[in-house]
């Protein structure tokens, strides 16, 4: 190998080494797929079914015999979200039913759905103002079985989230008021022209232990003159113990499933157990009928069910 060839070979080798070194020191760029950003849904809700041993609405015994199924569904549409005084506005729509296999109450046999005791439809708005939620609504109480006259009400529910104040001991207090526009959900005597108003206050402290949540709801109901039989203001007080267990083995894409059970003690106004069942009564038709038994002032109600939230 002559001198010129040796110099040329050395130059080529140096160039190759320098090139390979430069390539080795250059980071390899790997193209990344853009990360998908999941947006929070503006629609939430839940559907469920409860089974109860006794149907008591607003402190008035409706049914205490046979099998009672109560399916329901709620939808919530967030139509506004901001950072001003009002954090968000949500449109609420809900349905609730009570289906009884005992059809001795009311007017069985006169309609095609004698076991469909009650159907309620609710439409309203919820204004979330910091920890306060103001929820005005319109509600209809109807009986596909013809057990009572249709009733139309407007109402408001105000709730407060006191979790930041009391932590695990939060009470989650609320108040609710309903004005009967046509008909009455009370049990006042026939011929009383006052449709009446219903008022309710309550708390629902709760604590979670893993997948298990225990709550202790306490509710008290009151009625204006003409709502409860005898124009008495006090309607009832109820104290319950509820347990809910999350079924986390269900895939998240199918919603959040849970089962629940509970027991509630009711202390009723002395006349809430004799709902007026005569034709033309202002309110619901009633637990005191042949074969249905006279309800005692002290009621113990057992319930259980399944809920799917999304």
C-alpha cells in the first residue's frame, strides 16, 4: 500500500467513525400518537328499582299489603357552567312509579292497569351556588289505576353541602316545600277547598367503608291548614338506616352499579293512618279499607333495591 493510498484510507475511516459517532449521539425521534382527552359528560343520571314493605308518602300510609315495586329514573343535563356567583345550572327530569300487587284499594277493575298505583313526573332546574343548591320544580302525581285524583304541584328544594365544615360528620341538610295547585297530596276531608302546602326538613349523614356506604337519614314533614286531616301541622318524623354497596366488578362503561337496603321508622300524626277513601276525597286513597287494615301511628318500613348511576 503506497503512501497516498494509506492517507486516503485513513481519511475515509476517520470520516466513517466521525459519522457513526455523530449518529449515535443523535436522539432518535419517535412519533407519538396524540393523547385523547376525555371530556366530562354534561348528562348524568340514574335508574333503579326499589322493593318496599310499606308505601308512605309525606307521612300518609298509601299501602301496607302485598308486594310493592317502585322503579324510577332521573336525568340531569348541565346547561351552564361558569365561575360567577352561579357555578352551574342543571335541568332535571325524573319519573317515579309505585306498582302494587294488592288491588283491593281504590277502584280495581275499572282501568286496564289496576296495579299501577302511582306515576310521578318531575321537571325542574338546579342552580348550584357554591355549596348551596336551589332546585325549583313542577311535579304531577297521577294514578294510572284511578286510585286518586291527579295532583299538580310546584315546589322548591334547597340543600347545603357542609362537607368542608364537618368533614366525615357532614349532615347534608335540606328543606323542601310544595304548593298544591290542583288537587292535593294531603288527606284532608272532602269538601275542604284548601289544597294546602307541604313542608319537609331533613339531614342525611353518611360514611363510606370501602365499597360500603352507611347513611342515617332523618326527615320531618309538616302541612299547612287543609293538608293533613284535622288541619294539624305536624305530619310525621322518620329515622332510617340505609346501606349501599358498590358493585365495582361491573365494567365502568356500564355505569356505577350498587345494591341497597334499609329500614325506616315512622312516627305519624294521629290521623295519618285513616286516609279519606270516600269518593271525592282531596288526597290519596288509603290504607284503611276492608282487607287492608288500620295502620298504626308507629310504622316500620323495610326496603331494598338496585341502582345504576352514570
